[in-house]
C-alpha cells in the first residue's frame, strides 16, 4: 500500500472518531443521565468522548509519522 492511501484511510478514521466523540455529548434522550449529570446520547459521556478523542489523536500521530517517514 502506498503512503498516500494509508494516510487517507487514517484521516478518514480520525474524522470518524471525532464525529462519534461529538455525537456522544449531544443532548438526546438516553436511558439514564451520564456522570456529569445531563442526559446525552451516550450514558458514558464524558469518558467515552475522551477515549474517542484520544484514539483519534493517536491515529493522527501515527498518520503524521507514516507520511513524514523516508
């Protein structure tokens, strides 16, 4: 696989994880309130949001490493 194709695939996954992180904190009805007291899409927010953003950040760093490698 070429570096450009891998970089594009990783970029798509990073944006997907960032989008899912945003969706977890949207104020839609869930079965119970989350840890910070409001009802959001994911009852595990803000922890699920942080995990998704961390995963996206790690993939961003991996993508940057792959694209800048000789």
